[in-house]
C-alpha cells in the first residue's frame, strides 16, 4: 500500500517511516519544505517523491496519508486528505483544540473516509504490563496510577518548535507528552473526569510543566505529570494496589531502536523490547516479566483496516476523550 508522509522531522522520520517500512507499506511520497529533511527522505527511501506542494503530494495515488507535520497544520492537512478521499493517520495530538479535533472527526464521519490518531504509547511495554498486572490480581485491587514523562532541560532549545511556540501555535507539553499520558491512562482504566490541572510556563511561552489528575469511573485515580524542568525525575510508572505496587522506572527500548535506524520486520521486533518491571511490597522488591512492547501492531492494524479485516486501532471516542480533557485542563488550571 502506498503511503505519503506529511512532515519528515522527528515523528515522521524516526517513528512513522521505519514502522511503515517494517509493516509492508511503500513510502511513495514525502512532503517537506526543509532541504535537510528532503535529503534525508531521499537517503532513507531513494525511490520516494519528495515535494513541497501539498496538492502534488495528495496526487500520488495514495492509499494512506500520515500527517506528521507541525501541530498548527494537523487539521488543514488531515481535512485536505479526507476531502481527497484518502484515509489518514494523524500524529498526536490530532489537533490543537477540541473544536479542531471535532472538525476532523466530523469530516471523516460525513465522508466515510477513515481517520485515526497515532497513540503509539498504548503499545509501550510499560502500559501493556500495567494492563496485565491490573487484571491478574498480582497487586490486588488497583487504586492509583502515577505516570510520568519528566526531564531536566532548564535551557530552551530555540530550534525545537514545541519548546518555542505558544499553545495557540501548537507548542508545549500539554499537547505533546501529556497526550501520551492521557491516552494510556484512559486505555488502562477507562473513562475519567479531570479533577485537577496545573499547566505552567516556566522557561518561556510554551507549557513546560503540566500535572493532571483524573478520577476514572472504575475507581482508579491517575496522576499524570510531564515536565521539562524536573531536576529529580520519578519512575516512569508506579501503580498502587491493595496488595503491592508495580514499578517501571524507564521506557522500553523501542524509541531508541527506531532512532538508531532499526525497525520491526514484518511488524514484529526481532530484539527484546520489554521494560524492567518490579513488584514492590514495602522493602521487598522482585522483578517480574514485562510484556514486550511493539509499535508495529499499530500499523499492522491500520493495514488490516484498509483491507477491511479489522477496526481502526484508535477510535473517535478515544480521540475525543483526550481532546476534551486537554481543553478542560486549560480551563481549570490553577496556574
């Protein structure tokens, strides 16, 4: 199946392109106005057509469009692809606001042209392991999830648009890493209401320290923290249950593998992709076998959906739920 990638920065080149290649797609065209990225696209896929014109990009007899461009143009690119009758995968977040998100989903529903979002962290080893432990009773009844993406980067990176642009322009961690934490928390423990939000700009115009608390209808509370200025980072995952805790301190190796040029051949990794996971009860800690992560399952599901074999991997309801909480967070933030 022929796919076009709109945008060839970090997400386009290091995530989507190798996963698409591994899952059997042909990267037929790349849209970019950046000369360095255009050169990289031709190095990675010598037969691909690289263009700066979006109409030309859409005219390449595509079976799928992947929108991996800047957040500010997600809606424009997705709507144009839907209008052209081409199914779409949109990098997270689908759009900057709930209203923009609804415009994309509405166009998809009215036209019958499918659209989905790239919530790849649902296939991280840590999240798959959380779901396994929550259902097998290993730590009793789960009542709390602590989920974090914390880093210490006290100086702004002027070359990184996510750090320099305002929220209205699509910048900041609420739209970036917090989207991952929301999508995974909702996937693990179901629908939730936002009970607390602290959305702050410490270094400049972008939101760089964001804490959200969710009360899931299942009774679990999720504490979701993203920060670019955390001088002491916490564990990636801590799940508390009535009989113990699950601790996962670091991400699985998938992102590092993709950035290094590896990809899951046939959609399946040939190297280990599990996090190190522990069950802790007071001072006693034991390592358990974590579930292997695999982002390739997302694009295998996309391929199956295009062929009519299965549903799309991320539903409109999941996309709306995340966008609704993001809008609500700005509304009720204590900062």
